[in-house]
C-alpha cells in the first residue's frame, strides 16, 4: 500500500513539474470580462455554509483533490461543466479530453470571460492557477502542454465543477 501511495505521489509530482516547466514562459490566455455587478462575493462563513467541506477546501483554500478520484476525470457525457459554487458555465464537454493526469482536462473554457488566471508559487515553482471569474473559486491550473487547437490543458478539480447534461 505504501508503495502504491509513493508511486502515486511520484506520478503527481512528475505531472506538476512537467506542466510547470512548460508553463513558465506562458502568456495569459484569458481575460476577465464578467461584469462587476455579476460578481459573487461572500464571507468565509457564508462559503462554509454553502459548500461541502471538500468543496470549501479546494475552491476557497486552493486545495487539490487526489488524482483519479474526482467524479469527472473519466466522465464522458455531453453537456456543460459549471462552477460548483456559483453555477457559471465554465467548460463544454466538446473541449474535454483524456490527458492521463487523473483530473478533468479541457483545451479551452467556454469563453475568455469565464475564468481568470493568477501566478501560483505555492510549490516553489511557477504555475498558473485558474479561478472562476464570477466567484473567484479555485478551479485548478492551466498548462501549455495540451492538444490543438489551443495547446492548453486546463487541469480542473472535479469538486469545483457541476455537470449539466445537454438536452
């Protein structure tokens, strides 16, 4: 069991460092155009009441779910992925692809106004963190090792998403 955990941690570290090395010279790929009146602002206490413990940890404290454990990493239904905190449409299933990282991966958000980016130095290396543009919830990270046409990999925590099937 310890060997498996060590291998999983080694795999995760490899994925993070490989993406980060490629990501260090990355430009910003999105801009934030969500109207100020559309922003969702709540206190920590309000977020704790609204979100599950895991959602709060990931979305408000910049946590990460373990690879290959989230409900959407291998999900194949057609529809739209929304922010779990504020219901903003973030990613269409048509842009989802199998990255092999253990998290849902997309090559672009629904619109440039749906996500915002920020430098993340929490592991001592430069990564680009992705937030919901409406509520500021942590979604995951974006790397420039994805498929065409954008070359991007939005590596997103399942717990930050809510899927809604297309009718």
